[in-house]
C-alpha cells in the first residue's frame, strides 16, 4: 500500500541529490547512501522545499518537488491509498537514539535532591546509591512490570520523534536479573514497530558484595553472564562503564574480548568522570561507538581519527549532572564525526526527548542546526548499526519520519527548545 505526503513545506535531511540517481544498491541501482557524516561533512544537510514523499510497503519509494509529482507518476499509475496534505509543515527523518537505559524500575529524584545539596554522582555511587539503588528496585520488579513501564517510555520517546533506539541492560548486576532485563528488551523488539538494538551492560556497577575484589564480578560477567546472554541471542552489543570508580581498562578489555567472541560488538561508556583510557580501549576493540566523553584530551581525539568508532556525546547527562561539556567543536574541527544521544536513564538523564538534545547540541555545544541534525539522525543511526536503513530521507530506507506542527524553518526545531514540535509520527510508513 502507498501513502503520499504532499505539499511538504520543506523535506529535511534528504540524501544528497541527484534524487533521480538514488536507486539503492539492493534495488538494481548503484546508489549507496552515506553511512555517517564527519568533520566538515557534518555541516552538509540537504533539504527540499515544496516537496512530496511517497511511501510503499514501509519504505521510502520516492520523493521530489511537488511540480514533478505527476511526472513521477507516483508509483506507476497507482493512486496512493492515503494522501496527507502537509501544507505549512515540515518532514524530518525520525531521530535515532543510540544510547539509552530505558528498562528500569524506579525514578531517583531523592538522589537528585542530594545532588542539589552538594553530593556528587560518584559519592552517591560509593555509598551504594545510584546504579545499585536502581538495581535493587529492578531486582524486585517482575519482567511484566518492567516491560509495561518500558513500553510506556518507548511510546513517549516515539511521540517526541524517536524512530530507532538502543536499549541497555545494566540495572540487573546478577545473572538472572540481567537476563530479565534483556528479555524485556527482546519483547520490546518483538512488539514495538520501532527499530530497537539491545546492549548487554552487565559491567555497569560493582555490586556491594564485590567491593574490594571487583575482578570476581568481572569473572562472573565473562564466565556466566555473557555465555547465557549469547545462548539466548539477547544482545547486539556489549558495553562496559569504563571510568574512575567503576571498571578499569583491564576489566574492560577482558569483557569486550569475551563479548566479541560471542558475537557482540563493543559500544562503551568512557570518560564521564575522568580520562579513563576508555576511548583507547574502545577503539582498540573496534567499538561501534564510545559514549559520554565529557573528559577528552588531545590523545583521545587523535586516537579516534581514521577509525570506525563513532564518538557519541550525551548532552542530557552533562546537563543533569553539571559536568564539563564534551569538546564537540574541537572534535568536528579535527575531522571526527560526532553523534548525540539522550542517555535516557533514572540517574543521569531522565528524559528521552531528542528534540531537547538537538537544542542542546546547538545551544551548549555550538553545533549549527545542520551539524546537530546529522549528530542526532544519521550519526546516531551509525552508532547503532542502522544507518544503511535509517537516519536520512532516502529511497529504499525505512519510512520512519515525522510531520511537524506548522513551523517557520528547520532551524526553528533546535531554536524552540523544550517545546514539542512533532505533530504526526510514521514508523515503517504507518501513522502511530
Ligand atoms: O550513562 N554512566 C553510567 N551509566 C549511566 C547512568 C546510570 C545511572 O546512574 O543510573 C549513564 O550516565
Ligand atoms: Fe549511559
């Protein structure tokens, strides 16, 4: 079945035109969409004014200027079953949120108040709060309860314009509890139309009983958790919180090696609290992304150059914890790609709002709107391994897009921070 969106004021983040040449590889053409944008390319973002978008069977079939709509024949004579007039409105590809901890049991506003009163995130973690606080509540919750809560959060993210999302475990910290979280993610994958990737983050916190001998917990992750996770095929990625006060570079290397052996690609937390060596160990094991990066020296930037690893900044976390800002401009000027994701979690970023991340990218990190859009669509799609099928408006890609409320320009999206500018969301071509 076909759906036609017509009279689009501006179609945003379209694959570089020649549009007519955008017949993708798999469909007999020779066009290969760009998988990520780096350095100067981040400032390039194409749009098309007064456009149409044609969807067929969940994929983008065609797009172009309205005055070519009849000439394009809208799919060989077929009249689209559904036609939507988007006059005054823009169409964007949905955001890809490549870093979330969406499955958890409890909010943590008491710690939020402790932080306002002066305690640091690390101090709270040391006394058994933080991640361990969430782990306790998560252990007590049933799989069904966790699923219901997660599904509701997923719906909220989608309403705000997210069409693909990566979700980590990591609030289990025992084999059974980690498996429970990953099974919840598997059910979300099965039942939600969103594109979802799962990430096993058993090495997220060090349980109290392992304090002083955390290598035994690392052994548990490697010898018991990873094989069980792999047996059930529960994770696409393997993650470690490689940072001061959490897991060391050696712990990280051991865990990543075990994960890789079991078919999981690394994707790690690094340099939130301190320059931890996390970027280097991530790059060494060909991580698809290294995330956080509040602390970045020249060596970290150097070591990312020429690699397949996507540096990913989490503006919500730095905002919520009042952390130093990752040097996004310096990274882009060094020729690196930059992605920005929500880090949605109860401890450091309790918001799944990617529109807000887009605004923060511009306001706090001085990215231009074009760079910020590349950071939150194409580059986050890359960071979750789906940029061949999502992240831009391209013929043959999944038809995940949103129609905005009437807005004046695409720059209005980051400019108008804290407001929901999304009116209608389409996932796999179907209105949600
Ligand atoms: O990405 N930094 C590590 N993990 C999460 C926070 C988890 C929590 O505090 O619950 C993050 O910020
Ligand atoms: Fe995180």
